[in-house]
C-alpha cells in the first residue's frame, strides 16, 4: 500500500498493517474528513491552505509509524512492558489516524463558536465507541477491546506511557504532522521542524524510582531539533492560526451563530445544526452529516435570509468581505478598549455583539511539563529549560495578539477612538 | 498587496494594479472559485491534491505578471503595437485571473459528465459579459470595453497576438501554473517545469512577411526548459489527471447523472442542476450557485434515495468505494473489450451503463503547431520539432491509457473475460 | 553514526555496520576524495557545482543501504543464494563507498586528457588490492577475501547478479546519487529522479530457465520513475556534463598536457604527474598524492613558465579565460569543419592542436540492455522498450553535441568560416 | 548574463550592469575565490559544505541587486541624496561581489590562526586600492574614484548610510547569502531566512532630526522575517560554524602554525606563508597566491616532515583524524578546566599547546544596535527589542559553547579529570 504525500514523500504499509490501514481508510467516518478543511477559516488568508483533515490524519499515522520504527531500534533500552508489539502498533496507528474523527465543520472553528456543545474530542470518543460506526466495527474485528484502547490512547491514556504521550502530548505525532503540513501548504516557510533529525535523536529512559519509560532527547544532537519544534509551533500560531483575517472571520461566524439562536428556526439550517444550536442531544450518526459542505450550503441559504443581520454576516463570509482589525498594544487594558469599541458601535442600530469585539489571545511559546527530558552523557537527565537557553528565553516572554475587530465601514471611527492604544 | 503562495513564493502587486487586483479578488464570482477543487476527483487518489481553482487563478495571474515583466525587457525587439502598455497589462492580468470563472463543480469533471451542457468556457464568457456580475462591473469601471477585451483574450483573441497566445495557447500562463501547482500539491515530484529559466529564455520575433510578433525561445538556453514543459504535462496526465481512481470515479459520476436524467426529479437536487440535466436554459446567476459544496450535498441526499442504482453510486462516491480498473494493452480492440465487458455485466440485473465501461484516452506528448519557434544565432528561426530530438521522439509515440472499469465485485469475472487483453 | 547530507537528508548506520563505515571513512584513500571535485571543470560553468567525490561516495553508500533494505523486504521472492546476508551487505556498502577511489584530479577530466594512462577503474582496483593501503587493511580485517569481493563487485562481477548490477550497471547506486547530487548542487532543476518511488517499485524476478534473480520494476507503479531516471541522465549530460564551458576547458587542459609532453620536464610538475605524462609506471602510493590541489598548484606554476603556449593555457584555466565555442548542426560533416578550422588556425604561428578543435559527442538517451525488465500483472515480463513509449521515442533519436572550439580572439574568423554549418 | 545558482535560482544582469559584472568576474582576484572554501574546516563535519567564497560572492551580489530593486520602489520615501542612481548601483554591486577578496586559505580559519597578521578586511582594501590588481583596473575604468568608493562601502562607510549598512551591517547582503547558502549546502535545514518576505517588508525612514534615511521593517508584516534572520544566524553558529569537529580542527591548525614558527623554515612552506608566519611584510601580489590548494599542498609536505609534532598535526588534518572534544557546562570555570587539562597533558612529552585546550565561545543571539527599527502604523518607530518578545527573550540568554579539546588517545583520562564539569 503506497500513497504519495507532498509533505512526507511516500507513505507505505505492508502485510497485516496494510490490510488494517486500508480497511480504516475505507470507513465513511474517515472519508468524511476529506470534507473538513484543516485550517478552517485561515484558508481565507492563505490561498494554499485548503487541505483537509484527511490528509493530516494520514500524515499523523505516517509519523506514528516512524515513531514506532524508532522505538523498535531502542527496544533494548526499554523495560519489556514498554516495548511495542504488533498489536499495540496497530492500536497506535489507528489512534493516530482517527484522532480527529470528531471535528465539525471548519475544524476548531466549529467548537469555538458553539461554546455549549461537546468538544471534538468528545465526539471522537463517541464515534469510536458507538458499535454502529464503521471504524468501531473494523477495530472490534481486530480485537474486541481495540475501540476502547484506541479511544483511551487518543486521550493520552493507556498502559504504555510513552506511546500515550506520542499520541497526545506536548510533543506528539499530531503536532508533528500539522506543523509541517500547514507550513508546506500555506507557503509560510519557517520550516523549523526537522522530523528526521528529531526522531533520530529521540531516546527513551526510565526515571529513577519508576518502572515506566519516558521520552527524552539526546542532549548532544537533539536539542536544536526540539527547539525547532517549539519555534515552528510559535511561528505557525503567529503567522497562520492567529492571522487577523482568520480571527475576524471567526468572530463573524460566532456572531452569526449567536444570531441564529436568537432568531429561531431559519430556512436552510440542517436539522442537526439546529439541534446543536438549541443545546439538544445529537446522535453520532447525525453529527457525522455535518461537514464543510453542509455549513457552506447553510451559509449560502442565510445569504437569502429575511433577517439583515444574519444575511450580512453570511454574505460577508461567503464573499470574503471580512471584519477589519486594529492592532492594540499588548499592555493595553482590554476592558477599556472594549468599552470604547461599544461606544463606537452604539449608534449603528445593531446589537454590538454582531459588529465585533476586542480579541486578545496569549500564546506560551514553551511551558515546561517535563514531558520531554534531555539525556546527557553518562545517563544524566536534564530538564529542557535547563538545557536550552533558547527555550528559557522564550518561556520568559508572552506572545500577545491583541486586536479590535469591527466592520470595515467603521474603520475611521474605531481608529480615532483607540488611537492611543495601538 | 502581498500574498503568500506555496508554489510561487510571494505574489505582490502595487499601485493601480494592486487596486484592480484587490477589487477583482473581492468579486463573488472569484471567491466562488474557492469552492471548486482544481483536481476534481483526482483528489481521491492524491490526499494532497485538494487545492481550489482560486489558488490556481491567483497563480496564473502571477505568472502573467512575470510574462509581462519579461515582455517589457524585450520591448525594443517588438513593433510598437505589440508592446504592452498599462491598460493592456491590466486586461491581461484580469484575463489570467478570470479564465476559469465558468467552471462547475469538480472542475472539468462536471462538463465531462454533462455532455449536452455548455462548456466552462462558454460560462466564463457569459459571466464576464453579463452586466449584473461583480466582475463585469469592476472591469467596466476600468474601461467600458474591458469586459469584452478580457473575454476575447481568454479565448485567445485580440489585437496583440503573443499576449492572446500567452493567455490561451499551447504554452500559456494557465498551464504553467497548474502543472507546477498540481505537482507541488500531489507530491508527484517530476518538477520539470523551470518557469524562471523558461521566462528568461523567452524571446519575441517578427516572422518575415508579418508585422506581428510571435513567441520564441532562445535556442542555446531555452530548449531544455521548453522540453521540460511538455514532459511535465505528459507526466502529470499519466500520473495524476488520468489516474485510474480518478477515471473510475468520473465514470461513476457520469453513470449517476445518467441515472438522474432517467429517474425524474429526485429529492436533494438543486433546481439549477435539475435544469442543466434537463437541458434547460440556466441563468448565469443561478449557475454560479453550483459549486463543490452544492454537488456534495446533493450526493449526500442521493445516498438516501429510494432508487438503489442512484444510492449505490452516490454512496460509493461519498465513501470512496470506487469502481476498479484493469489495464488493457494499447493495441487491444476497444470494441471487442467493450463487448466482453457487456457480457459480464449482463447477468447483474442493472443496465450495463451503470456498471462501467472501457476507458480509452490518448495523449499527444507534443503536437507541432508552430506556436513557439526556436531562435538560433543570426536570427535564424527553427521549428521546435527540428530543434529538439526529444520532442521529435515523443511526437512519434502515442501515450494510450486503456482500461476496463467495473464494480469491485466483478473483478474476478472481468479479469477472466479480458485475460488475453492485458 | 549520523551524517547530514543535503541531498538525502540524514544518513545513518548502526551496530557493526556503523563501525565498519567509520573505519572506512577514516582511511586516507577515502579522505583523499574530499580533494577531488566531482564535476571537474563543469564547476567553471556552475558556481554551485563544487562538491567533491567524497560527498558523492557517501551518498552512493546511502543509496546502496536503501537498496539493501528494499531487497530485504523482497526476500521471499528470491532464491536463497540471491538474498543478502550481513557479510554481503558490508561488501556491498564498501563497494558503493569505494567505487571512485581511483579518480585523478578533476575526476573524469584527468583520464580523458591522458589517453595512454590507466583509467580510474584500474586505479580503483590497484588501491583496493594493494596490501599497503588503509582501505585494503580495513577490509582484510573484516575478512581476508573482502578486498577482492569488493573489487570484483565494483566491476560488476560476483555471485549475486542483481547486487553486481546495483553497484555497476545501467541503473546503479552510483548514478542515482550523482544525478541527484549534481542537480541539487548546480541548481539545474530537472529533478526527475524520484529515488523513493523508484526503490518502492523495484522488484526482483527469476527469469525462466535461470536460477538467478534479476532487477525489474513494477509495471503499474514504476514505469514513470524509471523513465525519469533516464530523462534525468539525458538532461544532466546536455545541461551540465557537456556544457560548452566545461568542454572548452577540457580541450584546453588536453592541449596543455600535450604541450607538457612536448616540452620535457617543466618546473612545478609533481614527479608522479611527470611519470604519468611519460607513460612510466606509477606506484599506487604515489598516484594517491595526485589530487585537485596538486594539479592546481602545477597550473599556478605553469602560469610562470617560459613557454608561451603552456603559460597561456595555464593562465586561461586558472583565470577562467576559456576557449569559445560555436554550435554546429548535428548533420554537419565534422571532418570538413575540422579542415576549415585548421585553415583559420594556420596563420596563428602556434600548432593548431593548441588552439582548439571540433568537438562532437553523441549521447544515447536509452540503450536497451535488458538490465531492467518490467513486471506486469500475472508475472508477465516485458522489455522496457515495449512498455515505455517515452523510452521508445527517445531511443529513436540521437542527441548530438557538435561544436567548434577556439580561442576568443578568433571568434569572428571562425564564425565566418563555419557560417553555413551552424 | 545568466547564471544558475542552487540557492537563489537564476541570477541575471543586463545592459551596462551585465558588462561590468562580467568584467569583474573575469578578474584573477575574483576567480581566486573559487579556490577558497567558504566554510573552511567545517566542511570536515558536513560533507555537503564544500562550496567556495566565489559562489557566495556571486550570491551576495544578487541579494544586493534585489535590495537595490526594493530601494527603487521606495524611492518616494527617500530624500534625494539617499536614492540610488546607476553609478551608485554599480558601486554597490561591486562592493557586494568583492567584499571577501582578502580572505586567505580556509576563510576565517586562516586569520584566526595567524593572530599577528593583517585581517582579511585589510587585505580586501589593499587588493582594491592596489593599482596593479585587475579589479582595481576594471573599477578605475568605470570611474577613477570607484575603487575607493567600493573599498569604503565594504567597510560600511560612504555618503549613503542605508547602502553602507546593507553592505556591512547587522543585517547585510553578505549575511543573507551565507546563512542561506551554508544551510542549503550543509543540509542543516533550519531555513528560517525568508529573503523574499524580508525584502518585501523592508522600509526606509528618516528619523526625526536627521536628513538621512535608515533601514526599517514593517511592523505588521516584517517582524517574523527579521526574527527568522537572527534565529537562522544563531542556529548556523550552533550547528555548523561552532561544530565540535570544526573547532577541534581549527585548534590543530593553530597548533601546527605555532609549531612552524618555532621550527624555522620547513620544506614545503610557500615563501609567502613563511613571510606571514615571521610577521614580515607581504606584497598583495604574493598574498593572492595563497589559497586552499597552496595550504593543502603545504600540509601534504608537512606530513613528511622530520618533526613528529608537525607531522602528526598535518597528518591528522589531511586524514581527518581530529582532536576530540568534551562538552563542559556553561558555568564551569574555564581556568580551572584548563589547569586540569594541562595536568593530563603534562606526562605526554609534548608541549601542552600542541595537544589541545579549553575552547569557550559565547554568541549573542541578538544585540540591539538600532540598525534596524520597526515601523508601526502612523509612522511610529519602535526598537526591535520593544517590538519582538522573541528577540527580547533571546537577548536575555547567553549561548555558550564550552569544550575541552584533546587528542583521541587521552579521552579516558580527560573524561575522568573533568567528570564533574560536564
């Protein structure tokens, strides 16, 4: 089984693994990921960033395969219960492939704008554990416990600590793939993530007083690769994930959903979306009908709504006429900025909540959680922060994205009102 | 105006050009291209190939900008009426950006499966010439004749011959962008197209007895770049555009549309699609509502149809359970193969047209049309075929893709029936 | 053991293999390859093409390692005596690393301009078989027969046919590395060689009536990769290896050596070079002192020679003031062109042999030698020429490089004399 | 004039500029740069890092050309005397091409190991100002003041402040090229330097109270590009320029030169090197004879020296049998480590200076010198450190490379002696 991937080159599986992977790829719930863009609204700012969760899921599975290969060469350093046999390898590959099954339309955007609704991780669990889904059946045929093992692994749990961390940790196969892929596709060329070197310098060690192996990195060779991982993450947040157009569009879709709740049933809303908006229980089978296509068609319908607020928001999103942003200083008082923005919005005859807001996001470049230690000569173990002046320097700073978001027509008035805050 | 593009790097425009480009990009008809995948069904075979016509249109405009820059440095070699002033430059950039406006869902697939319907080029013209579209209005404000000039240029017509050829010819900005982009995105790494070198070795000359300049390539430096262009095209056809999974899926969607026609109105069909299926006139405004999202939602609805043939085809497409293919020898008699296939299909209780067919496509690697000549020392002009043994060699061969296409369940019986034809 | 390589990424070896590789890399004869540029005089035309034979040797060893990995996954398809055990793997890796040991200064140039002298393959054998060289000793410690086995393998001989072909055949690890490396380093971006895909589609089969496995390629997946290999080769010859500046420089150095022979001992000539020029026997140990540095220092000395012919040639090479070239038609009669060139040279007061010549080189894009067959479904085997219209087309054409080479001052007169031959 | 460059793609010049560039490239002093490796001894650690100063010089000239293009589009923002006319453009391109003329063998290594001798910048000046060099003559024909203007510009002086800074500043075309090139060639893939984006976000502004424009970067678009530049620099130092093998080799060559001084005239030493070793005056013409080839031939001769210390050091360098290193903690007292190392060395019967030393290098990731400010909306100017939390974080940390360097045979004893210092 051979797949061409622009990011990783060839992706291949053989033997029993190939058979399992093929069957999982054929599941409707996995194919659905083709219909959900990985970058959601950030594609509006980066013409190249139109790839789907499906491509990412396959890539994450490939990185997991390489992780397993690396762990195999380190088998002697591992206590027996931390080695990965073929069954666990299958569970791990499935977890990497299926970790994003629960995403709704536009990936993270959807859950961000539906605050009360279950998060995508919850839906992933439901899909895996529901005996009627195709992925459940394929996994259960492998082994009756497999659906549960995969589901737990996706949540970072399970008897093999380092494997759980590789599926869901500070430093996991999911992030490895999406940082590389999103960079490749958007053309944001800060390719700091050298996954070959990273894997080659990966080590496993058993801390004193423990019987379970943990991830580490070789202190001679691997430090720059690990730093590169965290730098790549920081850069992608600043350049892509928090791009002003993406944030503005998210604020618009959030306002649109709020308006939908207020208005009552609106033509064009799929029943399952209506249920989610009203906080009703939704069955897995219905949830899976939601994808980018369904949302796009709903937006197209809202562009013909009788309600002008809903119509304008939908039209703006469909035609990419987005809210504008004004950069605010990181130390500026957000509450005061919000107050002034509300004053500008006051005369517009529309509830301020539909016109914009102050958007403040802080990213930690690196937070030490000891998930990855540094192995020095002579078996000495060091914390990353002690080993890396670069991460130490980054950990001391906050990366603040602070902006006012508002309709284009109000740009002059907002700029005047917030002039001393930029 | 700055855009990041993964294929070309930075795309930038300034001054009046930037203002025009921004206004065109903001048009609803251009934004619609975000909702149409460039590779259509080939994305099913290449997880990375999910980019839209929008990204391609912007890229084509960028290559046109570079072509115009090159022509500017060659201005002395040109008769005055072949030089490009600012107005013509704007028309040319608009033509490159807008040349694909008329595409329906899944790009070329849509027109391929709706044989009677107008082709995308016709729709592009209608959209440009309809005074109610946004692109028409933006162009008409530039100059009342601009919509017509752009439309003619897209069809390879207009007073400046070399420019018309650069928009629509053997060797145009459209192909330059899509060959590079489709290769980058699918990961099919036969990057034979070196657009920098190609442009640097581009020349213009006025043939004896003519007053109008034509494209040529420098015989010392440019031959390999031109050959690379035709090789890249050949490779992309063989590897991507005619990939067996893409062809199988196209045959399924073709069967599905045929079934739709037979069945009469089917729940979930958008009115405009219904009209197109019935061969009725469709208004530009309605046509523009059709995009990948609309087709995907229709397919999802057909998956719940009462008609088993329609349901199976739709389900197969949505869930990527595609027809299988069997490679046939290039010399094999297609009619005889078709006959044998029909025999296998006969017992299935379903019309054979819904089960597959013989698929035969021939690609010419290079057909000499003198669109691009070779400039030798001393002003001597040579035909490409005379200058290039490589193209001469390719021109002598036919590249035939010959396959039987059929449902997976019939694989064994088809293989037996066609055993001597592979 | 980890090495960064710009072409292949990470190169790594472990265990006993790492120990052997490290010891071989430490040998003086291998380190000497750092002092011999792979592209020889072509570096004069491509500023980036300054890499050494050392980097190429390491790369070839890496490709061999990947070949061995691939053969391992195909082990079931192989008769026992064609499988590769650890000892043969070591021999194969050594052969790949050491295949170029015998190169003289400027790689191929050196033997090209010293027609009577032993070719580099002969020197490679002598170095490997001489019990006093470091590589001989390292290999002999591995196994007393190892030096001979390695030497035979480098010459395409040995009991395992497919391995011998992978070291030295139409399609070997040497070519795989140098085509990729020379392309990467010169920036000639016709990267048609997709070594990942090539290896993934490599197969082994045992022809009827034979007991020995031979190389093949999967007919579904591998054809384009194999074609890409031959296209890449063709392109590199035309663009780089036969670049006019490289050919002109080679003609100058050939003239310089001829002059050296005529003149008798000249200050600055290293004794070993003197011996080679006079056709005397040279000891391996002395031969190994010759490298690019030694030749460069000799050229620098010749720039101060009392003989004006020698001085001018040396100065021109050191300062890159090269002979010029005029392209001649492929059908032009070389003898007649030579005659006319001699006439132009006649009045110069210098023997024509020091002033230039007609240079004619023909490359076969593809010559069928059945070294690599195509495996079709059902175990059917096909010749490459039957399977590939592209190679068939190429095989029908000759690629002729035909040029007059002459001193810059004679450009006008040569152009006039050969005007009807261009 | 067209050149292929693997790093920048096509490099092209036209018209009068092409004529000047061609004449400069033909100068013997520029061609000499082909014989000096840019990375010096670091090539021993990175097989791909074998490129010369020549390739770098051409690349730096290309980046300067792009800088000049960018300045041209910003001309309106500039006071008249800060605009670049054609004459200044020629001076600037020459300065970028010629800035490294004075380098000795192995680039920086040479001056590092000859502490008393003039630095390469001094030699660059002498070469440019000496009326007998070819570059001087070509420049003087352009304009009698050109050699001086070029020489001053290379030293960061001249009437156009921003141009002087672009030739020689924190952030100059030299660094842009070498960071990109060294990364491409070594395969150390932390390509953080996006020169396209950097140039596109470059601005010029006139500070209050000044009449002269200074470099700035757009605060919205350019900050990440500038940070990337400094990160790339930091990474290349840590990974390549200060690689342990490069430092060990430099220490060996330093010891070798010290020994040469002690020994008196040694067979194989070129006269000019002898003069430099003895601190005698050396004529420009003689200095230019020194290059990598000359040094390599001298090292080969020293391998046959009667003095065992000299012989061992030379043999080790030629055959890449280098000193080993032991990493020491950044806070460890270097003097104490040096003392302990001396104790280990004491019993060896060779002066400790020939056996190794403690090597301590500190790199500042970023030192604020206001050479590049940040332009915010409304013409507000901000210091980089105030605008960039990332640079602020880096500026707070020291990057210390601290190692003991010693002969391989002493590894065990050194490790024991310094065990508590690692």
